[in-house]
């Protein structure tokens, strides 16, 4: 069997302009999700080119579950003093707790500076220095790779925060968090079409499906002993009506015919979902994990497909 050869691509061959091309690309939901998965944060965009006094931060974002501010500064060149100063200015201007500097290459003195900041700032402040790379095999589309160069020491600040949070969780929330963490670990061996994000202590688990108008959500119901998979559409009756008009085709594509189609009363939101009986107290969770991963993969393919009338 002949194997392909990995080839590294020059960043400027793909992103000609740092602000217009790279920042615009990174600000898309699925790409922020990819970055967040690499460093262990759920990143939600607030604004591009966000004004801070006389300056503009490339990306202002927040951590989805805590609303803590995130500053992202992009530099498709080697690190320099000017950008390091800009990052500190932006972070101070919005009281950011996460500062992410994405670059092409790193000078030793700037890695040392970021390491020092992580060592001596308080536990609320977290600095990440990350290289962005592009790779392809043969004639394939280039694929981005985020390489962490510097991060908070052993990411212990995050671990301490998580441990403190666990003290406040109910027994049900602890079970939910453990279930999603185990699913995420199991999924790595199954290669799902959708990359799973950082789990939270809640009955649902949002999964990006590569589009901004809807997403997949996995669910657990401990009281009624079931797990589920759904397409959740927060604000588009037009999209729901499009899917519903192709209901027969979608169900044939999924090979599932007991799907629940629901427009939520007094809301703009709607959902399309399927359930399966399962008690999350069961010690053998593999059947549930296999079913959820299968549903994720099927939903991604079926609901990203264009249907003809």
C-alpha cells in the first residue's frame, strides 16, 4: 500500500492577508472550536477587530460557560515585541482572563516572556503562545494544525478551577460530567466525523456540525432513563421548514423513522431528535457511546446534505 507524504504549506500561500483572510477564517465558529479543543476552552466569538481605545484587537471572544473574556492576537510572522505589547494592552482594556497569541514562528525570548507571565501573574490570567501550521497530503486541501508552544504551567490553573467547580455540583451533575468525559475519551478511538468539545456538568452536550445556523446536541435524562441526539435550530423557522419539507428523504438517509420533529411553543427554536433507553448508572456504557457516536455521524451527513424537491 502506497502512503501519502505530508507537505507543509507556507501560511501566506493560503492566507494572503492577516486581518482580511486569517482572522476572518479563525473567527468562524468551527475554527474557534478547533482552537478551543486544542487548548481546552469553549470559545465563543464576540467581535472581530474589536476597538480598544486607539487600537483594535484581532478577536475578542469569551468562554461559553463562564463569559470570561478571551483576547486572540494573530501574527502570521515571527513573534516581535510590538505584538507582545499589543496583547497586554488589549487584555488590560477588556480585563481578559485568557490571552492567546497565534503566530507563524516563535523567538526564544518571547516564549520566555510568556512563560514568565504564566508563572508570575495571578491564577485568573492565562497566556497561550501557539504556532499555526498548514499541512496537506498530495493534492488534498490544506489542513490547519495548532501547536502549543507555551501555556499555563501544566494547565494547573484550569485544573484547580475545575476541581473547585466540582465541589459545587449536585450528584446528578457529577454523573452527567463523568458520562460526557467518558464519551469524549471513548470517541477518540472511534474517529467520529465531528470533534467533541470540552464536556460540562449538564444534561446536554453541544456538538458543532460545521454550520452556524444549527448544531447537534446529545442529551441525557437520568429521571426517565434515556439518551438522545438532536438537531437544535435556535433561530431559523426557515431552516426547520426546509428540513421538514424533506422529512422523507432525511429519514431515508438516516434509516431512522421514529424521529420527533418539534417546533418549540412560544420560541423561535425548533428541534429534530431521536431517543434510546439507557440508564447512565449502568457500568457498561459502551453500547450508549457507540449509539451516540453513530447518531452524531449520521446526523452530520444527513443534515449537511442538500436535498432537491
